[in-house]
């Protein structure tokens, strides 16, 4: 099952979480999530997507400022759904070109 997440890296290559930043939802990071979603769709994926939140509000020893885990479940689910729907609406819908006609 594909997971809708954000690849969030800083200019140094460290994750934003490691750099003390958190609070990112799908589409907030550096990954081109609409392009990835479009590629999955064009490849024939028609299954479910999973939103997985990596954060810490101190539960595991790192009380990151702005932690998404500090939000209510209802707010976080709503924000995550909205972020995913924005990325899905912006997905690349360009049809695939057949690279090698007749090749199977």
C-alpha cells in the first residue's frame, strides 16, 4: 500500500525532524507528491493510500515544537485528508507514452 508522506530534508540533508522542525503533511516536503501519485495511477494502482504521521510530542523522548501528535485526532485527520486531496487533485495526469511499441 503506498504511503502518502512528505520527504522533508533540509539543505544539509538531515531530516527536518532532526533539525528540530516538524508538522509536515503530504505535499509539504520536497518530494513531488502530485507527480508520484500520477505515476502510481498511470501504472494502474487503484488501491488504498495510507497517511502515516512521523512526529513526536515527547512520547518517545523528543518534544518537537509544532508536533502533529499534539493535535487532536479529528484535526489531524482532517488536515491530513485535505493535504492528500490537494496533492491528488494536482497529480500529473499526462498519459504514458509507449516506449517500445509492440514490445511485451
